[in-house]
C-alpha cells in the first residue's frame, strides 16, 4: 500500500537521495532554499511505512494565479516500477490541481548514453524506449533529443570526469604540459569555504564582464556555502608576481655571468645559454609589465577560481571565474585537477564539469576535453499536463517567456 506525502523531513529525504543511483545535487533537500524565488514541496512515497521515492518539486508562480511545477533531475525512484511511477505522478497531479498548476515539468537523471567525446555515438541504451513508453503512459510529452543547452532547463549533455586512481597520470599529454606551464609560473592552489567568497566573486565578475554574461553574485555564493557547509568548497589559483619577477631577474644575472665565463668556441653551450637568456628576459618583460599594473608588492594574487558542491557521492562544479590577464599562466588546468582529487578523496564517483552542447563542437566542450571526460547524455525533458485545456497555450507562453529571459 502506497502513501504520498508532501513534506518529507530533511534527514530522511537526503538520506534516501544520497543512497540512490540517481543521487543528484538538484534533488537535495536544501536545493529548495537555493531557489529562493520558487515555492516548493519535498514529496515522498512510502510503501508499508518505508520511503521508496522522493521528489523536490519547485513551484513557479505564473500570471493569473496559475503555477507550473518543476522536478529538477527527478523524481528519485525506481522508474522501472510502473505502479510506483504512476502512483507518484497521479498523487502529485492532485496536489498540482489545488495550486492551479498548468503542467509538471521534469527531467529525470536517466542516462541514455555515455561515451568519450572523441567517440560520440548514438547507440542508446536498450532501456531507453522502455522509459519513454512509461512516461508516455502517464500522459507526459517528451521534448525530444534536444542538442543545445538553451533548449532545456538542465543541459541534456554534460561533461563528467569519473573517479580513478592517479588522475594526473591519465590526463592527455597536452594537459600535462599546460599544468607544467602553470607550475613554471609557480601557480598554487588553495581551497576553503566562506573565507574565499570575496575573491571568488571578484573573479566571477571579471568573467561576466569579459563574456558579457550574467552569472551569480556574492550573496548567491554565500547562500550556497551556507546551505552546504560540509560539501561546499572554493578553489583558488594564486600566483606571486613579485617573486616571479625576482626569480626571473636572478636567472638573468646568473645566465649573463655564465655566458661571460663561457669560451667563444663552446658554440653549442653558448647557443643553449642564449636561448635560456631570451626566455628569462621574455619572462621579465611579462612579469614587470604585470607588476606595474598590480603593484610591486610581495603578495599572492588570486587569478582563477571554482565553486563546487559535493552531495552524496557526487560533485558538481557549479561556477568558475578567471582573470583573463593571467591566461598564459594556465591556472584553470591545475585547479580543475585539484578539484577532481578533492572530490575523489571524498569518495565521489564523479566530478561533473557541467553542460555542453550535444554537437560537441563548442568552446566549452573543447576546454573540458582537456580532462578526458565522459559525456553523459540524459533522456531529456518532459511536460505532464495538469490543466489539459490550457496546456498548449501555457506551454507556448512559457517558451516565449524563456526566450525573452535568455535574450
């Protein structure tokens, strides 16, 4: 006998999600607090007193006192149990009708394909059609196999690095080389929590200005860190321009002295020393020009950052920022790897770098390919009509509103 509840307690809710194969940050209890401008329910289904399914349902107020329900990457339950699936959505529809809901949108965390981006394929898993048929029986409308991030609320494709031993050894050669470039400039990685929010927010603002996009602000990052005090983490890549310049000048003096002491007939050695001298002088020019801009102080400067949240055995790399003036320092390559290692040390099965276009030819994909990720392809987005009479016009209005907001 099933029982439906709309206010499952936090500890019970999270314990169920964390131990489920579809564990996802967006279905954590406290994600409702992150979505401040939505109302919510923490729904659950019990069978003989045991919790067998949950769903964080976000509720968006629409004009004329209508609403839409949205279950991000959920609900969390056994999708092959048709009886349970039908019971959950039938009961949720009853609740939705009382809230004048027009339709319930959901995008389950069901993978229909996983592959390396170099080996893209369309060999969907054999269960894919079964799930589509199951949702169709509910009356849900599938949005299809969309290809672009903007097509759906959650990306249908994401670039994911799975846990492995010695991740640095498994990186592509060119990525190892880029990390060595960061090491050569003495890039260091630190990690912490709320004490790093100010610097991280500054880096995100620089990224917003550079890309002419709107991301998130300090208040939002603080909210994330407050809601996930155990799993929230900020990584910052830092460098010390003063010390770099000092080392480069010392290297120049050392090389000039050695060149002066080297006999003229040692042409091979002189050629090598002059190449090294040119490299050192090039560094001096670069570092000194940057010191003129940032000040001649002996201090660490934050040049890139990532904010991630661990929930259960998953890690989501949510936001990143970088000071473009330090692009040659390659800080993001080193800090991404440190983020992976942090997540895997905490027994996460993966560290998700976020969405990419399904065409796998965009700049995001190319950058993330540096870490040899697996592409997860999800089943996609569904709409379950609640008010059948107004469903089509409301969906049309929703799509228009979404396009307007994105533009």
